[in-house]
C-alpha cells in the first residue's frame, strides 16, 4: 500500500479530489443568488414563472373542455348529427372514442412546448447581463 511507483513499472495513481473540481467553478451569478436567497426580486421572478405556467395550463384546459365537452352537447342538441356514419362508424364513436386521443396528445405536446418556452424565457431573464 505504501508503494508509490505501482506494480510492474506503472506510473503512480493520481488521486482526484472533489474540492479541486469545486475550485474551478465559475463565480456565482447574482441573479441566481437572488433566487437561492429568496430575495424579493427572486420571489417576483419565480412568481412570474409560476403565473405564466398556470395561465398556460388554464388556457389549454379550456381548449380541452370546450373541444371535448361540446361534442356530447352537440349530439344531444342535434341527434341527427349523432346518427351520421363515417366509414361505417357512428360519428360520436369516431370523435369521442378515436379522435379524442390524438387531440389530447396534441394539446399535451403543445403544453410541453409552450411550458418549456416559458422556462427558457425565465432562464434568459436570469442569465441576462446586468446593464
């Protein structure tokens, strides 16, 4: 264990210490420090992000409720529409049973895309250089 040269002429081992990696880190960003410390500016930034994400979720929820919730109302108000057949399948089954899933996947995809855009905007505000 005390042999520094290693066996069979190999070079000695190098010890890697976590402290060395920590010493090479960049200096802390003032905006990130405000977020971490919970200053009023940091809290306002986080509240803005949460508010934007909530508004997005509410808007897309209304799209889903309007899109899918109006179909049973349409079929109840106009029973003739409910008796229409497309490719041998009743229209209500086609819309609610099959086409609702791609609609929901599309809304979910849009939510993820727009939520990530909100987060990227938030990150851009945080990383913006002070003028």
